[in-house]
């Protein structure tokens, strides 16, 4: 939530394609339909998801707040 948006809700589906690849499908919706914008977009999710994968691959714990 911020001054422009009441936030968003999101669903994510992760499917294994093969041993080394996964397919990630993301759907985001504004919490209130009258909001003009949302801070959580598909692109934002994929960016944060990739960051999380890199952190986990490095053997670290995911932080509480996004880096």
C-alpha cells in the first residue's frame, strides 16, 4: 500500500519444465478496482523472484524485507 494504491493480490504457479527449467505464471490484481495503479506487477514479481532464487542458490536465508 502507498499513496497511489491500496496494494495488490497475487497468485503464482511454478511448474517444472525439465531438470534445469521451470515455468512461472503470475497473476496480479489491484486490491481495489478503482485504484489507478498497482505496485506489484508481473515484471516486479519476476524480478523479485529471480533475486530470491539467487539468494537461495548462494546458500543464504531470504531476508524479511526485499533487497
